[in-house]
């Protein structure tokens, strides 16, 4: 029987605290981030199975600061920045050209 590690979490008082990691069946990193009292904090990153970035986001004090999404080839698909009540968004085509601002 083959043992596969799919997720690594740290718990404190029954809640996720500290670094977390998830893996694909092939062993490549799928997701990495940090939790505090079961809530995501700081930067969270997700990856496609080929290793290219899929998503990145940052949360501070319970508020989203930014969100980035990528095409499977690694090219940026969209980026969203949150500044108070204002949301700034840019979308890109697969070749990197801005298609919507």
C-alpha cells in the first residue's frame, strides 16, 4: 500500500493555525497558505498540476487586499485590488494583452 500525503495542516485548539499545504496525486504542490483561528491570513497561492501559478490572494485583518488569477500557461488572467470600498480590476487575454480595465 502506497501512502500519499495530500494535505498538511497545523491545528491549535481544534482550529487551523499556521502554514497549510495541499498536494496533487503526482506530489506537486497544489496550495500553500497560512491560517489563524481557522481563517486564511497573508498570502495564499494555488498552482496548476504543471506547477504554474493558478491563483494568488492576500488577506490582512480579515480584508481582501488583492486577488490574481492565471491561465494554465502561467500568464496573468486577471488581477483585482481592494482599496476600502473601491475595487480595481484588470483582465488579460492569454497573450498578456489587457482586455478590460
